[in-house]
């Protein structure tokens, strides 16, 4: 009975700590949303190389081990695209087949990050004997637990550990996963290509502007028409007055 009481007290304490952590996570996510910073969640089967990939992209220095569940808490780092857009990249806890429901609480932080992400980077171990089963297992867990409710963030499949995979296995995966990016977090091969694909998959922040462009800036007015949405346009003696929605990089 004394053991049971100690265990119950310990469980209560841990639940209070988890509730406090959720408040902190919600505050950080709200801050990122307020600043319109897109979020990318790295998901995948356990030991697929998610932490290594985060390190390769951002130089985060996250713990990397060849072990199941080496990552126990989501780690978020900031990065920038080549055109200067800032985004966050979150390393999450790896999934397994037939995840027991009593572990859902432990994975709640990962599921929250996945559900709120603007883009999912789904990492697959290319050196595994059955990578397709890894992919289906991850998608099964996401659907089973209900992490994604109203919407499914766009998914970018990344085949990792290409340096450890055989040529025949990689050829087969290229045929099956035609839109996937093939990388090696260990050697750095394909990382630049991956960063470009992440940049392409991020939502572009749109800024609504009212501005007066002198007629000498005709090229800039043409860019507004080409890359933005012109809501109103008037030609005045001093220039072109425009009310438009344009991408953030053009607004700058």
C-alpha cells in the first residue's frame, strides 16, 4: 500500500509537470504564430535519423544515438531559406508500429507539433530492409491517434542514410517514391536540395499594402502585378497608387 501511494504521488507530480510543459509549448507556438513564423515538423520511424537531419540542416547539435527513442522531447531550432524567410524546424519523437494507447500522453508534445506544422518532413531510413513499412507505420500512427484532425499538413518524404543503402534498394525507392528527396545526414549529400524543397513547401506570408510608386519604378509595379494580387490601382500625376497583397519578400 505504501508503494502504491508513492507511485500515485509520483504520477500526480509528473502529470502536473506535463501540464506545465504544455502551457510553455502553447505560449511558444502562439508567439511563433503571432510573428508569422512557419513551422516544419520532422517526423518518422524511430531511429530513422531525424535528429541527424536537424543537425545537418541547422547545425543544432542535438543528441544523436543509434538507439530507439534517443529523442524524448521535441527540439525546435530556427533556420532561414535562401531568400531570407525564417522558419522553425522541430525534431520529434520517433513513432513505432502499434503504439500502445497508454503512451499517448508521453507523445502528446510531438503530436501537437505535428498537428500545428505547416509542413511535415517525413524521414525514412533508406538502409532499412522494409522502408515502405516504416512509412505506412508512421502514417498509421498519425491517423490512429488523431494527431491530424481538420487538415493534413503537406508531406515531404526524405529518404535518409543513402550512404548506407545499396544501389539496388535506392533505385527501387526512387521508383516507388518519385517525389522524395534522397539525402545522407552523415555525409551531407542532398542537404542543399532538401533545404530548397523545404523552402518551396513553406507557406508564403502575404502582406497587404497601400503604396504610391513613381512612374520611374515601372518594373516594381510589374512585379506587384506578376507576384501579388492588385486590389485597387489608380494612375495619378505623381505616380501609381496601388492597394495590393504581395509576398513578404516583395513587400520589403
